[in-house]
C-alpha cells in the first residue's frame, strides 16, 4: 500500500468539501491515521478541516474526536457562534437536549436573525415527541422567516399527521406562492383538498389537478386525480349542465389514462431493446 502523506489527505479533504460530500467514515479514519497530530501543518485550511472532522465524528458517533476538535476551535475563537453551533450539535447527538437548547438559546440571544438555531430547537422538540409544541414553534418561526419554503413544507406535513387538513392546505398555498410553476405542489394541494372532501374542496382539487397536468402533461397522478374528482362531483348534486361537462372531462381523463398506461410499459420495453443485425 502507498504511504499516505499529509498533502494528499489535505487535498482529499478539500475535494470532499467542494463536492459537498460527507464521507464521514473516511474522514474520521484519515484524521486518526494522519491528521490528528499534524493538523497544525495544514495552513489556512486548518479550521475548515477541523469543522469537517467535527461533522464526520458526530455522524460516526466518535464524540471524543468531535469534542477535541471543538475545543481546538474554541481556544482560538472563544464565543464564536459557529463553535457554539458545534457544541449544540454534539449535545443533540448525545440526546442531551436540555443542554443543546441552552446553547441554541444563547446563539439566538446573540443573533436574532439567525434562522438555523431556531430550526434546530424545533427539530429537538420533534425528536422528543413533543409534536404540538413543535407546531407552535414552527408557526412562531414562520412569522419571522415567511419565505422559508422548506419550513412551510415541514409544517404542512405535521398538520397532515395531526389530521389538520385545512391548515395543511394553507401551508401548501404559501409554498405555491413561491413556486407557481411547480406541478408537484399543485398536485400536493389537490390531494389535500380531495382528502378534505365536500363539493367545494372537490372543485378546488380538480382545478389544482388540472393546473398540475397543464404544467406537466405526463403527470399520471394529476390525470387520475381529475378523473376521481369528476366522478365525485358527478355523484353530487351538480346541475345537469355541469354534470355533462364533468362526464365529458371524466371520459377524456379515463381515455388518456388508458392510452398512457399502454404506452409507458411499451416505451420501457422498447427503450431497453437492442437491435442487432446478423
């Protein structure tokens, strides 16, 4: 085996950082084998390497390594919010949630515009099974960071788990404001409205399914959703003129579904077919 030398390890760590790959086990192994006693020789990349090792050590439950690297950073940057973040991550990984909360509160007190520690506090509530408190905190968070689409998605999922479909629909409508051309968001909103039931929600679901299909003509779920909505509305107390329109749309959706269900397997089969001449 070729001797592993410091410049090679430093370059490999840099490559992993640039690729945004974690490679946690390999990072820890190289730290123990090469870098632990030589990290001071890595120049201006030293702090980046220490942070990289902390994350990898927490991923692999090497809390001793995470603690040692965090201490090295803390000596150079006492009171640093980044160092405090790593301390909170270590407590969280150890399931010492009260201690993690204290550190996160201290970070928020120093920088109220920092969204990350607030989100970690919510994650801790979820990890402790305190779902209703997590929902409350998510709502408070979104009052300050209204454009955080990921959190609107998360709150939507939590409301769905609690059976709060109306509130879940509101969350997805907020996401839709930022992504009006996403067929998947239209589809998700349609599915929530369909689940809620009732004529008004069914009409709304049909509209969202139709928009999803318009944005992506290959969306079979949206096509099937249109078919289901039309059938549900046709069985309701719809006026006769409306029922004819619904039946026509339902028949069209069914024909499209049947044709696509036939085409998709054929495309898959012929796509893998290799034709050879003798």
